[in-house]
C-alpha cells in the first residue's frame, strides 16, 4: 500500500542532498567542470518562467526592440547577484536563509522569511497562470480548468521521491532545451530584423521616459532577478563535495562561476528571443496591443504562415512552467528550513505553495476574465521586483564581511557594483510605489 512521505526527502530537501555529488580530486579538468554543471541551470529556470514571457511579450509588442537593453542589463545584474549567492554557499557551507537567521534578530529574520515566501508565491502564481494557459492552448480546456489542473503537479514531485539531485538537473536540462528549440524554430519562421535587434541592446534613457515602459522595465527586472533564487543558489551549490580548505573552495567557486555565467547567458538568450519574437511578430506588423500570451498564441499562426508556430509556442510555455515547479519546491524547502529551522514533507510544501497561488489565480481569471492572464503575470513580476531588495541587502552585506567569508569576501569593486545595483533597484521600486499610490 502506497503511503505519502512523512519527512522531507531527496531530491527536494536541501539537508538530504548536501554533499551527495562527488567531485574527482584528480583527472581531466573537463570532468570536474561537468560535475559542477547543474546548480546554475536550476537557477536559470527562474529567469525564463511564464512571468518572463508576459513581460517580454508585452514589451516587444508595445515598444518593439526598445526594451531589449533592459533584458540584457537585468541578466547581467542577475549574474552578479547569483555569483555572490553561489560564493556564500561554497565559502561558508551555509545558505543565505541560515545566515540571515543567525545574523539578524528573530523579528527581522521572520520579516525576511515572510518576504521570501511572498516572492515564491508570486513566482508560483506566474507558473500556475502560464501552465493553465498552456493547457488551454494545447488541450482546449477552459482557463479555470487549466488552473485547477496545475494542482496535480504535486504528483511530479512525489514521483521523484528519494531520487538523486543529478536527476533533477537532467530533467531541467531537457525542459530548458525544449524551450530553446521551440523558440529557435519560431525565430526561423519570423526572420527578425537583426540590425534593429542590435540597436535595441544599446542603453536608452529616452525609452524609459514615460510611465508605461518604465513599469514594464521594472516588471522585466522582477521577472529576471528572482529573490528566492538568491536563497536557492546558496544552498544547491552545497550538493557538490568540496574539501574544507581554501584551495578546494577557490576552485569550486571558479567552476561554479562558469556554470552560473553560462546558464544565465542561456536564460538571457531565451528571454531576449521571446521579446524579439513579440517585436517581430506583432510590433513590426502594427499589432502593438498584444499584451496577453493567448493573443500571441492565436496571432502567431497567420503571421508566420505555419500552423506549427502556435503549438511550439504552447509547448515551450508548458515546459517553462513545469521546470519552475521543481525549483520552486526546492527553494521553498531552503527558505523554510533556513529561516524557521523547520522541515516538512516536500509534497506538503508543494501543496502549500501551490494552494496559496491557486486562490489569487482563480479569483483573477474568474473576476477579470480569461484575457486577464497577461496583466496578472506582469503584476506578479512587479511584486517580485518589490521583494528583491529584502534578499539583496543581506546577501551583499554578508558576502562583504571577512568574519563570515574569510579570504572570499567581496573585493571593493564587487561590493561597489553590488551596492550600486541595490540602489538602482530600490530607487526603481520606490518610483513604482509612488506611481501606484498616485504620488508625484
């Protein structure tokens, strides 16, 4: 008789998978690199989830290639922050959530835990809406029915009970390659203006001179730099066995940095491809009001001249949402275990997160209709951006402290760049709050 697990289990429980992937101390360098590939890939999934699709499609449809530089800048900021997170985990053998609990008062750490949970729920809301829309597009079910279908992804989590962490990484790799292949074929159909694409990658303050593009830019930032990914990355890098000496840690940091940069550059290409797809398919043809993903799906076939375009779009969207399901579950366990010193069965963690996301998703689609998905997705990404400074501050502060990091503390240049990013993101969020409440 099958029984549900009563404890947190691998591969989703951080304490169970820590130090489970052996790294050869000798042998070819490329073998060591291959053993370190994986954590960056899991983190990169958060940078190509359905929320990214919504912000990029709306930005490309309304403003063409003008906001492509925002995608590029956000991805570069993400690389900086994820490298800090990775370095914290390897240098100290503790993740950001544990450090926050140990270095701040109980009241402050509980507040940080609350904001971290909000970011996971906002991210999961995007996954619910994205997968629900993919089910609607591919299976023909109603959007509320698609939302309810997403509750069954808990079965996927249970199906991986007790498996190794490398299996999760292999599944994520397969899903990411599916997304990339589908979008590549879409771009072949569309034949974008690559000169305009290159021009869009150049920074332009005039492109952000009005409220709507700036709101979308902040949404792109929130969709790109995920707050819970900063907690996640500092935990999952500890799956690799690293000797407890500075030489081994330094090599582990170098190899993990390579994994992080390559993985996030892949995420950048996918995010950029989504915006380019929207700009080429809609803005260039005069369809500047495409703000919903289902609009994009239905308009792709006649624009590209191929019935396969819409199907590929739906498959990529489904792969995007499902891949985020796995990383969201692990991130939830990392945050709960780190901040609260509490570990619960993974299926309970999944049901808790998904249940809290299902309610607003159902309320939204039933109240505002099936064409509200795009707006809800963009809103979820703006919420994520608002949570980001609460994860950034302790990360930058901790990685700059020599009593925490030892020889691996931030250099003055890294610290200055990190605090500059913190200031810019915080300023953008303050502007957004003032706009929402009609001040100024």
